[in-house]
């Protein structure tokens, strides 16, 4: 599961960066960049927490409230 989520994260990050570079070279329009960047951002924010989150230590018995 982690490997798939990491792969999706990298693809989504590429969907944000590559269109910006293509726009800089004049290959695609600004509307296409906006659409790709939006899709890449949404994909990145959905996939990255799946593999980047960490387990918290289970020491609740030692904590006094």
C-alpha cells in the first residue's frame, strides 16, 4: 500500500511541476496548467498522508491529565 501511495504522490507532484515548465517554454496554455496543477495538488494531498503519516507512541498510561 505504501509503495502505491508513494508512486501516486510522485505522479501527482509531476502533474504540478511539468505543466508549469511546459507553460514556461510556451508549449501549453495557462488554462491547461491551472487544470493540471489543481488535479495534481488534489492527488498529492490525498495520497501523501497515506504513506507519510507516522505512528504515535502508545504511552498514554504514563501521561497524567
